[in-house]
């Protein structure tokens, strides 16, 4: 018979597995590494399940995944992150996109890891500033600032290549 923590853990895995997998995969572009990172994230949660705030478990998952991805790149000494081209870019502040989305995704690839993380969390995972703040360990003002800088860099890349 399973205890309450095991039942809760299983429900969290079922609820979050697909979006966590996609989040990590878009950061690593490698299915095997994604599976390894996801396994380590869920193992970490399972080991600490009785100490974690059940209401904030999803933030903890994203925070753990974020840290694991950062460590992944430290090990690889490579700052290349890809976005899956299945996604449409729809920023709150319009960016003049006359080219196809694949080109925009290439420009996203050229951004720093921090910029890619906040864009991924805000626009692909639909997280709030507060949730992103909790996940990446920065204040909400820092998150807002990162997003503004990321969008500005992206806008410059797009506008610079329209010619």
C-alpha cells in the first residue's frame, strides 16, 4: 500500500512529466540528456517530498530543472540551446516578424542562456513573473529586466537581418 507522499509524487509526475520533458529538451536539444536531467529532477523531488511545500512543488521542479540545465552546460562547456520549431513566437510586445518562425528560433538560439530561460518560461511555459523569479532565483524586477533585455536583443537581431 502506498503512502500519501508516494501517491502525491505519482500525481505530480503524471501532471508535469510532458511539459517538464519539453522544457528541458528545448534547452538541451538532446533526448538522452533530457531524460537524464528529468530523472535527476524527479529523484531530487522524491527524496525531499516530505520537506517540500506541496503548493509550490511545480516551482520547485522548474527550479531544479533550471539548475540541472545550468550544470549540464557547465559540464559541456557549451552555451548552445535550441528551441523546438513546433512553437509559435507570440511576445506581449510585438516584434516585427516578417520571416518565418524558424528564423526567429535561430535568433533565439543566439541569445545567452539566461535570456533563453526567461523567454522559455514566460512565453512557452506561460509562467508568471513571480513563478519565473522563484524558478531562476532572481527578483521579479530582475526577471522583468531580463525579459526586456532579451526581447530587445531579439528585436535587434530580427531588424538587423531584415535588410
